[in-house]
C-alpha cells in the first residue's frame, strides 16, 4: 500500500482524536454551565430568548440541543476509532 496514504489516514485519525477531545471538553463545560444556570435561574437568560419564554421551554431546548450534539460526538468517536484501526491495518500490511 502507498506509504503516503497510510500517513494521511493516520494524520486524519490523530486530528479526529483531537477534535473528539475538544468536543468532550465542550460538553463538560456546557454541563457545568447548565448546572449553574438551572440552579440560579437568572432573568437575563430568558430575556435573551425573547418574551413569553419559560424555564421549562428553555430546559427542553437545551436538553435536545445537547442530546443531538452528543449523538454527533458518538458518531465522530466511531469514525475516529475506525480511522485508527484502518491506519494500524495499513501500517501492518506495509510491513512496519
């Protein structure tokens, strides 16, 4: 197999792991912010969203947004794992 191609696949896997690490860090930060906002219920948060917004609606929107983001992070994790295994297989086939 082409050595350049194997290096590119490995580089894509490394970039994917860094992206996954940043995404998990973002999820951790948003979870901490969520706990702070939901425990304090600051009025300025609802005023950013406009009139007639309730805390239950805000909580539902935040939940679904993060649930969709976690689904995307899970898909990213599977792709990165596949790239990592593929790069290892290409390296083993090349003989080193």
